[in-house]
């Protein structure tokens, strides 16, 4: 990524944005000129622009841009979008009459841009089909359809237990360094063979971390169908505040044309902190935990834009995966409770599971999807019905047996079965499973195929299963990957493939030394 855009780039963006607005008849017009009263910490207090409106783009000295965040009786609280070293008390300010806009269109696919649509990957300008406002109304209830189509993440524990639907909002939450971004990136990479356009939004992240995400998608996914909107920790707070709204507008271009989009916001905890910073600097009254009282409305109006549109409007969808960070697993903190109440469920990642090398470290007892089975294919739902209950019972029994013996044979059987479920749900990065692979594994688990083999065998079996299915059950695998039904004959075929593969691996693996 290149350094932050210069004020000259901001002036060029403003010229391109104005080019999309219908030309007015040539006539003399009066221009209102304002003055900077005070400028510091990315905020400028401006006076003398009585006709300014919220979110209007303001042009400062040297071509730097900002936007109106607060409107008081005598002055405007403006947030700077560039470094603005030339802005000082007495500097002139002009209003543009335009709200914040971002370029949209197929020309953004494969590009890395900042929240204003200015390129960060190379000097070549973004080819935009239009410029759309970053603040757009969420679709009305009458314009929405039921969420019934799945978004396959390729991660078995999520697709089987907490299925995501196209148009859903699913929160990814957990402590620092528990694999939240890794799971979201795996979900993006798994859309390599789907029709979903992905938008990754980085807010306040280290530049090196963002670079690793982009490189992972380029190495394993389909970057030509991804857009990266980056406002790193080194960027002005104004750009970090704009980033999620700009990313949603970019994704809505595809949704409104009958296509499907997936948006990852990484992360809204940093966005909330940025909003608090700007609110305190512009003297907005604080609320609970020093956050401004409108922080709930800010994130609600953002995430409500994720929806599945009705067939009359093209049937497009926008799925949101917001990420939030907790401290010491405190889900009851202010921002986590806000986001949990806004979204359609949450995937909770646990630091203890992560430290125990159980990854993805999904805490199945606290995670939930309020769409769930409605978005699963019938075949996957048929083989995953009891999985969550069996796994939860195993976790309770395992904790109980730490204080004593294993008890009777029934308890030992449940413990052994649970260990195999855990081995099955533990999945390395960049090792996505197709729907057919997931269905075959779960059908074999339900049939007790893994009970005769050690849990350590499952990792190798999972790695080789896709090739084996394509060889021995190609027709069934193709049908299931396309969302087909699982009849008794296909189920028996899949179980047979898994059984033969497990026996082959067990025979080839030398016994462990005592």
C-alpha cells in the first residue's frame, strides 16, 4: 500500500465526484466563505457557513477536505480527512454543497482504496461508474425477502452449527488474538468459487496486519472479486469513522443490481472508540462509559443496511460480518451488548480454546445464529441436527470427569465420541471444506465410523477427503455442492467412501510407540 493520499489527491477526488452531479445552467452564483476558528487533533471549528448541512464536504486551504459532523448555532464541528498541516486559525473554508460520496462500480474490484475511494495499491485512478452517498437509507421491511440462501464459509463448526444466510448480520466477537480476523478472511477466501463479491473494511488496524490479509486473499482466494477499504491506525480519525459506511455503499452497488455481497468490518470496537474521540473533541455529550449517546444509532443504521432484497428489486443480498473485541471475555460490556442486540447472532471466540490449540476457537455454548437452519441446505441440516447437543454434553462431561474417574461405560462412550467431534471441528486455516465434504464427514460421524479410529486420524482424513469423493462419488459430490438433496443411497455412498479412506489411513499409519 502507498502512503496516505495527499491534499492534491483530495482535490482530484472532489473534481471526479462533482462530475457525477448533473450540470446546472451557467449562471452567476454567490459563494459563502467561512473561517477556521480553531484546528487541532483532526478537528476544525468553522464559522461563517450558515447554509452548511450535516456530512457536507468542506474544502480547506491547500486542497484538504473535511466534513461537517456537528452543526451548532454559531460554528460547525468539521472532521478533517487529510493531515491538514496548512490549516490554522483564520484559514478560509468553502462549502461544496455535496455530501460525502464514494466511487462505486466494477472498477473497484481487486483494488485497495481508502474510504474516499482514493487508490492505495497503485497510482492508477479508480474507474468509477458513479459516486454514491456514504449515508444511505436501509431497505424498508416491505423491500426485504426472507433469508434462506446459505453463505458457505468452509468452516465446519460454523456451517454445521451456526449457518450464515445471505442478507444476515452475524457478529464475530472475542478477546484480542483469538482468530476473529482469521475466520473472517477464511470466509472471504471460501467465496472463490461462489458468486459473492467481498468487501473487507479495515478500521484502525496496523498496516502490516492489513497487508497480511490482502496477501492471504490474493494467494488463496479470488482478489478480482474483492474490494479492500483501508483506514489504518496511521490515518486520520475522520477516515476511520467513514470507512464502514463507505464499504457498505460500495457493496450496495452490487446488491442493488441483483448480485450478492459479503462485507467484513474489522472492527467496530475501534470504530466506536474513534466515534467517541470525535464526539468528545466536538463536545458532544457523553453517555454510558463515556461513549456518546448516539453510538447505538450509529451502528444500528450501518448494520441495518445488510439485507436480502425482494425478487421485485432483483433479489440481491448484502451479508455483514462485523467484528468486535472484548476485554477478558466480557460480553456484557457496552459496545458488545449494543452489537449483539443489533445483529442476528454472534460467533464467540474463546481465548482458552485458542490457547489450547482448538481452532477456530468457537465457544459453542455462547454462539448462536438466529437464522440458523433456515439458511442451511437440507442435506447439511439432515446430518448436523444433533451435533451441537452432543458436543455441548461432551464438554460438560469432560469438565465433570476432571474431578474423578470416567464412571460407567456409557460416560466413557460419550467422552470418546466427543473427542472425535472436537477433532472433526478443529480445522486449520486455508483448508476450507466444500458442502459435500462437510456432509460426508458429519454423515460418517453420525454412523459411528470414527468410533473405531483414533481422533488423530481425522486431520489426515479431512485433508484427503475431497480428492477421494471426486474419485469415488463424483456425481453425489457435485449434486451436494450445488445444494442437492441427500437421499439414503447417496448417504450410504458417502459413508462408504469415508470408511474406506479411514481404513486406508489407519493401515498406512504405523502404531504409536508406547
